C-alpha cells in the first residue's frame, strides 16, 4: 500500500508510503485519495486528520508516468483531473487537517500540504512547486490555495522560478505555520492534533467553514453562516463549555 490510513483515538493519520520513489504521487495514489478521505469524513470518532510522509513528505508527481499515463494532451487532462479530485477531497474535508512535513515537499507534495489547514515542518524540509520546469500551467484552485497562504507576490516567485525554498523561508513567508527540529516534529504534531481534537468540535468545524468562506470572497453574514451560530449555541458542547467555565474545570467535549 502506498497510502495508509490509520486511526488512534480521535486522530487519523494518512501516510504517504512509497520510500523507493521519495513518496512521489502516482495516478493510482491520486485516484485513491477521495475514497480514503471519505472514510475520514464518515467516521464520527475521527476529529483531526494528520497527513505525513517518512523521510520525505512527497517529492511530487511520479515523473515516469509522464511518458505513459500522462502522454499527450488527453492523457495530461485525465491525469490532471485525478490530481484535482484528490486535492479537492482533502481541501474540502470538513474536519481540521495538519500536514507534518519532512524532507522534500515538492510539486504535487506541496499541493497536498497546501490542501491541509495547517502545515508543520521539520527544519530540514524543502519546498517547491515546479510546473514551470515541465511546461504545465498550475491548476487554478491549487494556485488559489498557494495565494491564500503566501500572498500573490510570493506565489508568483514560487511558480515563476520553480526554485526550492528552505524551511526558514517557508516559515517567514507563511507557507508553514511552525518549524521544529526533525526529532521534535512528531511530538509537536501529536500534541497539536490532540489539542484540536479536545476542543469543541462545533467551534472547530464552524471556524474552518467561515475562514474558507472568507478566503472564497464572502465578507457578509448570510443564512448559512447564521445557522452555524445557531447550531453552536444549541449544542451540548456549548452547554458543557459554559458549565465547565462556571465550575472552574476543564471542559469535556
């Protein structure tokens, strides 16, 4: 299995596991993502998803498939659709997602990381998005994910140059949230995922939904947003949160 989904309590982990290819993403792997993410979505016990690799997060697309599955305009379009569907399945997952980034996070690997809500990186991680080296125009929705995270000027520099960015630069431009020594990354990802899993999930889900609406251009409340407020104040989590505050104890969500 080149993609592995494991669950430990409220945290699910999707591991990219193809070390011989530096975790390069194949057509088959991209095509498997929507089904795996549907399992995460439908499992009510899972509150947070961590996406990780091994020595490398992912070195990008499997270049060997460019001369076979991705050959010609029709093949490229079909391949691009699989990549897009996999990325969208991750980006639109209603639960919070954390990318734990080690080693190379290039091309399609960076696309997966950017589809996550949060990105935590090892100090030796390296980043790049390289369609300019291949004569490809980067997908609009994935470009938007990049622009939302680093802004238009850095998005242009990353895409125009195809250069590799180190972890310190990635942190400075907002491409990642945090950078940690390689041997400390796993513990920090575990701690943060467990913290988020312990919060009121009606609040976490509502925040993700509203932040995404804002980055999609919505700036005024509508009935859908007001429904989120209403769901929260009528939820058992709200009652527990208020009770815990008044009783000076940690809430049990």
